[in-house]
C-alpha cells in the first residue's frame, strides 16, 4: 500500500494530475490520515459549501478553480479558524477578485490545490511510514523514504513556482493585506492567523509545513530546471526578512532588489539532481549528469538550455543585495550600491566577508578567498624580478632605475644567489679558447727568450686557482708579459697597453719596456 | 765633566720629529737612503717607521709584520702581490692601517672576493681610493661590498666584466662622494647604470666610459655634471653624430675629452659635444677622426686648448694646415702614425705654435730635414720629441736638435738615420732623461760615449739592436 502510494507519488511528480486520480487518492488516503486530519477532512467532506475567505487572511488563494468532483475543494472555515495549510487555496470561487486576470489565477490556484493535496498525501505517507518502520527492513524503508522525499521536493518546487507566479498579481492588494503578505513570505505563503482552539494543530501543521520546507530548501530549489526567475523568487520567498514589500512597492520601471542568504551564497553546489541528489555548480553539468538517469534525459529538449520565462517580470531589472549587515552592498545601507548578478554577489561576499583561505604557493604571502583570484595572481606572481632596497618590485629594469634615481638612499637589491663562475663560464670560455690557442703559439716564442720552465710554471700556478680561471690566466699572463713584444698578434688583447697605462698612470712608456721584467720577478 | 756632558747631549735630540720627517721627504726618491737611515739606530728606525706613508710590498704574506713596523701607511700598493687574497685584506683591515689607509691598489690580484672587500670597505673608514682593475671575477656582490665604503672618491673598475648595472647602481647610490670612476671594459654596464652614476654622483670629475655599450641616452645627465673635467669615451660605438646632435646641453666644465676609436662620430658630433666648453684643454681623437679642414675649424674656438692627439688618423693636408690657424697656443701635439703629414704643413703648424712642449711625429714617413729645421727654429722649449721611424730625415737634422732644443727631456729617434755626429750634438741636451736609439744603424760607441758622459740625468736608454757594443767609459 505504501509502496504503491510511493510509486504513485512519483508519477504525480512527473505528470499532471487527473482530478479523478486525485480524488481517488484523497479518498484512499483518508484512512491513513491522522485523527485530526481525518476529522478535518471529514469536516470538509461534510461541508462542501465554500466559505468566504477573509481577504485579509489569504487573498492569494481566493481564486480556486474547483474541479468538477469538488471533493478537493476543502473549504476553510474562517470562523473556526482552522488554518490548515493544505486547505488554503480552496474555496474561493465566490470570492474571486475580478480586478486581475481571473482565468490565469484560476488555473494557478487549481494547480496549486492539486499540488497541495499531493503534498498532504505524501506527508501523511511519511508520517505513516514512520509508524511502520519497525516492521520493515531498513533498506527498503530508506528507499521508500528517498522516493517520497524526492517526490516531495518536486511537488514543493512546483508549488513554490506557481505561487510565485501569483505574487506579482498581488501588488495591488490593499494595505490591510500586509500582515498576510508578511505571512505569505513564509513558506508557501502559509498564513497563520492566530487560532484559538486550533493553535496547536496549526502549529503542528505549521511544523509539518516547515519541515517540508526545510527539507526542500537544502536539497534542491533547482531540482528541475527552473528558471532564474523562479530561483530568485523562491529565494526571495525563503528569506525570513521582509522582502515581500520589494516585489510590490517598487514603482514600475525601477529595479528590483533581491537578496540571497549567506548559506545560499556560500553553497558549493547550487544545482542538485532530483534522482540521486548529487550536487553541481552549473546547470549544464547537471543536465549532463541527468543523461545517466535514463533516456528521457537524452532528448534535445531535456539537454537544451532552459529558456527564461518571459511572461513574468520581463521589463524589470534585477539587482542584488549583500546579506551582510552594514555592508555598503546591503540594501539597508544608506548609500546602497547594488550588485548586478548572482556571481557578483558570490564573489563580493567571499572577497569581503569571508576569510582568505587560499594562499599563493609561490610567494606564500598573498591570500585569497576566491580561487579565481588566486589563479589570476599566480599567473603574474614572481614576474617582477627587479627589486629595490625599499622592497618595491618592478617588472622592468628601467623602471627600477627610474625609481632609484628619484629617491635618495634607495639602491638596487642584488640577488644573493649570484654565481660568478656560472655567469663567467659560457662567454669567457670562448675567449679563453682563443687565448689558449694563441698562447700555445706565443708561449713557444716566449720560451725562446725566457726559460720554458718559468712560463710553464706560471701557467700551473695560476691554473691552481680554479678551472674556469685557467682561461683567465692566459689573459693576465698576456697583460703582464706581452707589452714588450710587439710582433705577437694580439687582436683580442688590444686593451692590454691601455690596461697598463691606467694601472700605473703617467709612466706607461717606462712600463712598456720594463714591464716584462717586473712581472717576471713577480712570477718567480 | 765635559765628557759626561758631551755623552749626555745628543745633537740629534734637538731635531724634532717634524724636522726629520722633512728630511726624509727629500729622500723619497732614493729607497736605499731611507733604508740606511732606518738601520742607523733605534731612534731613526722608529722615526722612519712612523714617517713612511707609501708602501709597495713584494708579497702579501708579510703584511701583518709590515703593518706592525709601519703603522701609518696611507697608500698601499699591492700590485706586486698577485696572491693577495681575502686573508690579506682582512689583515689589512684589522691592522693599524684601518685608521690611516686611504688608497689601495689591488689591480693585479684576483684571489680576493667580496668577503675581503667588504671587510676592507667597512673597517677602513677613510678609504678614498681603490683600484680594482682587472677584477674579472668580481660581480655585483663584490660591487655591493665596495659600495659600503662611503667615503670613496676614486674607483677604478676597469675590465671588471661581470659587473652589471645593478652593481654600478649600488655603488652610485651609496658612494656619493665619487670623483673618479673608471668603467673601462665593464661591458655589462649599459645606459641605465651610467645614467644613475651621473645622477647620483654629482661630484664626479673624471669619468671613463670606454668600450661600454652605451648610447647617447646616457649622455644628457653626464654632460650636466657640474664638475666633469675629464671624459673618456674611447671605443663607444653606440654613440653617433645624430645622438650627439640631440644633446640639448653640453658640458661646460670639460677640460679633457677622449673620443678615440669612436667610428660613428665625426667632427659634427664632436662639435656638438664640446660646444661651450671654454676650458677645454686636451683632446684625444685617435684612430677615428678624419683630420680635415672642417675638423680643424671646429676646434678653432678653444683658446685654452693645449693638447691634441691625432694618432693614426687619416689626414688631409688642409686639415693639418688649419691647425696652424688656431687661436690658442698648443703645448702638445701628436700626429703619430698620421702618414699624410708633409713638411709644408708641419712647418706651418709649428711656426704658429711656438710654445710646443711635446711633439709626436712617429711614423710620419714624409717628414724630412725641412720639418726638423722649422721645429727646432720655432719650438725651442720642446721637452719631448718623438720621431720614431722618420726615415727621410737626414743626419744633419739631429745636429740641429741637439743645438736648439736644450730643454729636451725625452727623445725618441728609433729607426732613424742619426749618426755619431748627431749623437754628439744631442748629448748637449743636459736634461735628457729618456733616449731611445733603437734600430739606429749608424751610431757607434763613439756617439754613445758622448751621451754617456754628458747626459747625467739620463734614466732610460734604449739601444735595441745596437750593432756594435764595446763596453768602455
């Protein structure tokens, strides 16, 4: 019985209800109801007369398209003040307000009635199921509960979306309707005017309703591919603050302010699969995932991007408000500056009101709260190589020097890991190779005027220092000894004479002839 | 009693230390005299050790003992110590010299690193002069170590090829008192480094930017230096006429300019660089300038111009002749290796510049007796004459030289046709201190004897390939 009902609940979620079915279910569900509920229903069954709804209480549900069988039209007795949340959209046929589009309202309300009945039955199912838990294996119970909750969420979503479509038509309600509007801001627009004897029941029902709403909120508000507008409207509805005014008191043509909850903003996933509950960041990812749940999701219609409903609020611009109190982006701030899209809201909230938990791995200094910001930073981190002593980095050398030229006391920071030999290696080795070949030839000539031993030992002595400097020693060798010997070819060392001239200024001629002698002495 | 009194009174006690220092100053040219003075007695030993200011040790290992003996050294020349390493420098910086040392020459050592330099710069607070030429392994870290010597005024970094703009920038920003900076062959220093030097070191008097890859971009702050006197731009191929023409200012205080080997600069660039430099005294334009009439006209208006060197430049005769039309009176002229110089022009020039002290006509192959005739007639106060390889000059000319140029101190007549007659005449130049007679095939002992007997101040004698040599006299 329960399983059957669960299955039927599924089919309810997927297809529109036939009134016949609904009435059947309602009648079949009667035995499952709790005493109180059954009493109520019986009352309703017994009293098919449609009572006048107090407009103050719930004008939204005045319009109700009664099904022919009319068993679903459960009048609400304003006098005894039974505020059954599942009855609220009933019984308003006579109290239609003719000022707005009646037929649309009728359609919406009838649909809502059906949905509410389904919802009621499902909740009863759950209640019933709980009492039967002991008699069932756990897995089966869990499965059934899953099915039920899935159906529940879809029903609630539809309920909310439809109710939301009714909202704009309530703009011109009387000011007296404001308390009910406030109550309308709660889930499903459930009005709960104080009831004398039925306060407990009301609260029970209320808690049921709230439970349902709480179940649905975290699971999925976008389980089906609802439109952005629907989301906004749902979130708008869910917010405990008084947002109902915004939708109605804005003069036409100005923007509409929407405010998301902190949990909503920080939620890692916003799209959820209705079947398995897996979360996704993007709607497109969800649609791809749904392909795995059956062939009906592989149709182009199911895969297509959902078209935004153009019927509701086509001309209004939506702007968003940050929920953080005191923020300049909060709608209550004196100098309120709205944010343009939901993504802006998310980024703003994370950057401004959350702590920065991501650290750049390169500089280990900069912290970010948004991963995209971190990635942008890492692209450019460490690019500035030129560093001044004051700590400022520059991307170009001329910028660094311009900075140093401006200020007294700033100097370029010299990198500590400078390896002199490494720098000297490649360029000077080439020179060194030339040098050694020349030295090879000239050393021989040199050997004729100076004993070979001296020349060779000199090379060894200088060669002891370091391998790279072996290439340098011929150069130094050259500046010491080659000045006096003009016939040796010296193109790479044409600076040697000049080197000498500034080494010992003023006596370069003198040195040219005797330089050879003195340097020989030093070598020995 | 008398003997006792005589014993007690030492006449040298009347001489104060100042007086003895004065005496010792006169002995500066004679190292043996100082040595014998110091060995006389303990008193003189201590006086001499307190007096000595300049030291040129032969090896770096004895520095610690030397610093104990001579604690007041201001000038330390370690160019004969190639093994001077970080230990030696730390000894120097921890010895009594750290308070007195002002100048150090490390141009021949390569074993020291930035550690030694840093200890030197930090401890020797009065260090004003460092010669770090040939430091081919010194990089920017060593430059940063040098920059710690805040009182530095003269710095040579020639051939320090690894120093870059960063190191030079550090030195420029820290050593604000720099007056002399030599960056010859520091090929990694570019416009940026030179600009920073010119902006930060406003006291610079001498700047050597030879062979740097610089362009005219660095010149505007350089020419704005108020005290720049000596600018060497040898081998700066990045500077050309157009760049120099774009200079808005020119250096007014410039006294000496060297533009040798700048292939892209002609007289146009030169004139834009030196316009307004009224105090210009010395120009070295070797290897690159076409000595033309235009060039000579550019140099027309510098009354203070005293020295000009056109080594190995292609010359036009009109150009040389135009030199004779200059207003000022040249003291030094070099036309070395300018093979286009002829008698007529040279004679005209020397007749206009009678105050010539130094003349270099090495390898001017066309010069003959007539030029020497004019030279000796006009420039009697010549102190230096170099005429190596002027083969067309006959032997009679050298007789004239000896007769007329009594103030000659330096004479280079290598590879000439001088003979003993000429040498005999030359030996009359009693102030001769340097005489080069290489490859002179016509001289013999006889001439040399004359020289040897009368030239008492001769210090240098070059007899390369002298043919006959009998040791006598």
